[in-house]
C-alpha cells in the first residue's frame, strides 16, 4: 500500500484513529473500510485502551462518503460485499465495549455520516457539513443511514434529509440532535474531543460497557426486556472492585481511581 489510509496513534489510554486520504476527502474505499475495521479491533482488544477517538486527516473532511469512482459498472451482486462490509464496520463500532467519539472536521457525507452515527458521541467543528446525498446518485444510504438517522433525529427530519439529499451545517446538525457539540475551529474540536476522551478513560470500564449496552438496547429491545437487562447490569456492577472504589471515594470525598475490574 502506497500510503497508510488509516493512522493509529495511542495517547495514554486513548486510541486516535484517523482516516488518511485527505486528497480524496477521506473517501471510503475498500482499503479504508478494511483498515478501519482492523484498527477498531486493535483498540477493542488492547486492555490499555479505554476510549477511541475517530477523525479524518486534514481540514476538509471527516469522510466524504464512499469512493464514487468505483461505482460505474457495479450491479446489485458486485456491490453487495462492499456495502455489507460498511454495515459490518458500523455495527462493530456500535457494539464495541469502549466509547467511540467521532471528531468531525469537515465533510461527513454518505458513508462518512453513517460511520459517525455509529459512534457513541459526535463532536464537530464549525466547518463540518453533514448529509446523506445518495438520492442524487439514484441510490439510497447503505451503511445504516436509513436506520440510525431516524433514531437520532426523528423520522420526519430523517426522511427530509434522505429524500432531498442536501447537506446541512454543523449548527443545524446540533439543532436536530445529530451532533453533541460544535467547536469554533478544528484545533478546538480536537482539543475538546481529547479532553472528553481523557475524562471517559477515567470512568470505570465495566460500568461504561454495561451502560453502552443498555443504552443501545433501547433501539432493539422491548421496554420490559431492556429494563430487565438494566437490572441485571446494575447488579453486576455491585460485584466489581470499581463499585467499592467509587463508593469509598464518594463517602470519603476524594477522587476515585478505578482499576476497571
């Protein structure tokens, strides 16, 4: 490979993963999808990593969707492996036991927006643009956009975004609940995202994992089943060393130092 299309950096207990095709607006080809999957698995399986930060290289794009140059000549059979790989990547990010924060610096379109939606928290710079423009190509989102977008912003808003296919600003994305916070500059975005990542890295890992599972269950379980899961998960945390540490720290008015056990 002539260039590393995805970069992996460890900063204390944070894995910073960067999509690295700035000349192509970090478009998602098969090499990027494969490398992203590998890097996410590396972070998941590294016991020293507590949080993942995902961003794009340069100041133009987080990821400007799929590489459309590979579309001509594809039909329903030949395109299926690529779109299934994109869905599998998003499902993996969503199911990871560790929080994944998207730092969105510029365009997050199509598959790029869909990958961001699979992350747990989305921070954006003021220059960020979001959209599902697939309809303008005669196709629809394929990495989960028609599934996750309405769950994040509501069905009516999601239908408008997908049916029309126009981009929206970072401020509009914040207004509709697609992103958690907007920063004035990319430098401020990266600093703010790392600050959040470092804060989450100090939180008890088992409790974070269980909280993420229970929150994600709200999308697919009945209320009764999810409440049952929450009870089981709550009780499970009472068997951890971190529960004892957290309670003792609170009662003695000191900062807790969690061991993630």
